[in-house]
C-alpha cells in the first residue's frame, strides 16, 4: 500500500465546498485502485482563523506543512477582510516560502461545455500556461511614503533575476517538449518595458538553444489576448510573467467555458518542498453556501497532484471521469447545467467505480 500524505487547506467561501468534493473523489480513486491511499489532513486556516487569531495561519504554518507530500488548497478571500491580507497571509507565503516557482495552468474545452468563442469546440483550445510564480511583478518589493498626504507615493517594483527567468524558461521549454506539438509561445512586453522584459526575451533565446526540437515564438502580452481569442488553435504551451500569466489564465479559463473548471498547480520542480494544487477561482462570495460551486477545477487540479505524486493511472482515471460526467451534461449552472456540487461529485464517484 502506497500512502500519500496531503495537507488540505479549504480556507474561505466556496473553498470548503469544492475541497470536500475533491476529498470524496480522491477517496473513491483510492478505493477503486486498492493499493494506494490518499491521507488528507485538514487545516482550518483562512479568514475565519484570521478573525480569531489576527493571522491567516500560525507563525509555524510552513513548518507544519513541510512534511506533507502535497498541499490541496481551496480559495482565500472574505468580504470583510482586505484581499491583500488574505492573499499575502496564506497563499503567497506558501508559494514563495516553498519556492513553488512554476505555476502550471492547463486549459481545454471539456466535452459538453460550450466556449463563448464561435466555432471553437473540444480539441480547438488545448493550452498549458506556465506562470512565473516567485518574482516579477508580485515580488512584494515596493513601499509607500507620505501616507495620506497630497505627495503620497506608492511603488511596486517588478524584480526579474537571471536565475528566476532561466529556471522558468527551462521548465516551460521542457513542458512544451513533452507535449505532442512541441510548441511554445513566450509572452513579453519588451517594447514598453526596456529592462526586465528585455532580459526575459534574451534568456528565452538562450534557453531555446537547449531545446532545438521545440518551435517557439514571442508575443507581446496585449497581442496575445487577441491571438487567444481569434486564433486559439495556433497556441499550445505559453510562458509568461507572474502578472501577465495571472491575467491571461483568467481569460483562458473564461474562453474554455468557466473559471469553475480551470485548475492550477504551484510546483517546486526540484521537490525540495511540497507543491500546492488548487482551482484558479477565488472564494466566490456570490455563490457561497448555495451548493452550486463547480467542483471540476478542484478535480482537475487533483489530477495534476496525482501526476506529481507519480499516480498516473489514478490521474487518468480521474480525468476520464471528468470527461464522462461533463459529456453526460451533469454540470453546475456556471457551465449551463442544473446539477449541484454534490450531484456532480456523486456522478464522478460512480464514473470512477464504473471505469475499467
Ligand atoms: P472569484 O473567482 O471568486 O469569482 C468570480 C466569478 O466566478 C463569480 O461570479 C463566481 O461566482 C464565479 N465562480 C468562481 N468559481 C466558481 C465555481 N467553482 N463555480 C461556479 N462559479 C464560480 O473571483 P472574485 O469574485 O474576483 O474574488 C472573490 C474573492 O476571492 C476575493 O476575495 C479574491 O481576492 C479571492 N480570490 C482568491 C483566489 C485564490 O485563492 N487563489 C483567486 C482569485 C480570487
Ligand atoms: Mg488570478
């Protein structure tokens, strides 16, 4: 029996609803497989914890997480706590503290889901966005002076390092190389930003030499939004900075039908620390407690987690079940269905037991 120890942090809003759904699916996969166990340990960190203790997680939070094989994360954000506190108090410290520098965001149109793009269906949009997850525009470098006075200033400095850019480029080229089309688009903004972004481009060209079998091109981020919308078939793997990929992956999720199906993996490729797997969406206050949160993103990111843990058979079984359930039209309202989170989860569990 192989046991994988997973830290579950459901956190806020619909986070607990979708993580509960994901836990049910993981348990079904373990039972169906027979010789593997996914042992989830739950942590009650997040905005409620903050209201009680004044912090989103305890001071030794990272120490507590370190022994785990992976982290399964819901979402953070509460209407009555400022977003920069919730984000910088929990999710970003984990990403940065565990140097999860590669944020991997696959997008494709699932069967039965309609893209808002005309004439674009299953197979036409099949992308993986690699987001630089440790530096760039979200380095947390900056400050404010003369607060509240007319001469107040605020700076938010983007930091690009040779080490940071080289390692994300290598990760992206390697990922592109592993996919059938071996095609990578490097997103940039080096026309307007003359320093960090020009270095980004130069390092991309250097790393490209190591991957002669990967076809790559360069695209300004604004033009990239147009290409994603008008010519989605021309794209396969994408690498972009922290900010650019944050925005592009929301667009990608929307073009694939809903934010509710878009997963993300925060990976430490060197495996020094646990990697973290989560849906892209936030805590969705508008639907919290209604039982209609789409759990598919949380299932899909569990498949990413299983691949990371080396459980490829379970991962494939999970994604096959997602395809089957979506194809059968058992979907939540955000993607045009009438099912509840629980009904989708139940259908997933049946599909997993029924699979060969
Ligand atoms: P959001 O992703 O929570 O919601 C945007 C829209 O998408 C809402 O209409 C929501 O109902 C819908 N939606 C999102 N996930 C869905 C799902 N699984 N099923 C069905 N519909 C879904 O983004 P928003 O409203 O900008 O942010 C709400 C809070 O979440 C904020 O506090 C924000 O800071 C936080 N947030 C946290 C993230 C994280 O934990 N990684 C990521 C994005 C936002
Ligand atoms: Mg985002």
